[in-house]
C-alpha cells in the first residue's frame, strides 16, 4: 500500500458509498502501514492482543531492547522472567515461545506465506496456538500487503463501522461483511480508513 494507491482505492469506494465519501472529507486519507514479514511482526501481533495500542507499543519497545535481534532463537533463549519483565503476560510468553519454536523448526514458514492464497495463510497462522483470525488478518494486511482482507474482529474497525453506518450495535463478522460487500476488492484499505476514522472522527 502506498499513499497514491490508498487514495485511489478510497476515491473509488467513495463513488459507491456516500457515508464513506463524507467521512473522507472529515478526516482525510490514512497513511500506509507496513510491518516486516516474519517472527517479529507475528510476535508483535501477539503482544497487541487485548491491550491498547499505546501499551502494545511500549511493550514492543522494551522487548526489542531485551531481545536483540528479535529472532525465534534469541526469544527462546530468554528466561521467562526476563520476558515477563518487559510487560508480557505469562500466557503471551507461552504463546511467543510456541510461535518461536514452530518457526525455528520450520512448522511455520513465513517466507512461504507470501505465495499462498488468503485462506491458506489464515489456516497456517491460526494453526499456531495464540494466533487467531484477527492475527492472521492483521499479518496479511500489514506484512503481506493484501488489500482485500477484512479484519472484522478488530474492535476499532467494528466500532468505526458502527459509527460510519449509524448501526445500532457493533457488527459481528457476518453483518459487517454484508455492510461492506460493495467495498471489494479494497476492503483492507477500507479497514485502514476505519482505523483512521476511529481515531479522528468528531
């Protein structure tokens, strides 16, 4: 995703969706987001589960300082107390070490993910304990650059869609997919906008 491709996709979606068009005039266009494919990004996604963005960023910063470079081998070499000391919960240490072991042993090959279809990527990532559909969607969006991925389980995306469309409640996957069906094949760029809208809408 580049600034020009994001703008182009959202301009096309705005022609189809008047509420989206109005929202763009309110908050403008989002910036691209990119994460390097591999262990550090998947671990960062685990870190970000069920905590605020600012808390996750702080923990990631301390983690990078404690485990340098952040590779599966180096992560596995650290004592649990060291990892707990940077702010990881006991469960996230467990998930992180499980992920590291699978990548070290080749059970999860992140280089291979780039050549797989979306559903195959989801299956490969969710086979790792601690990584669910949300984790797979975030990885595909920001590490693999898949522009039609829809992270329905993200609370900010769901809340922003509720506001944008004037829904009575925060939509689940089935409802949200129906509401933004006409955003294909740029649902991922639509989601990027919704994060931006969530943070900046009046």
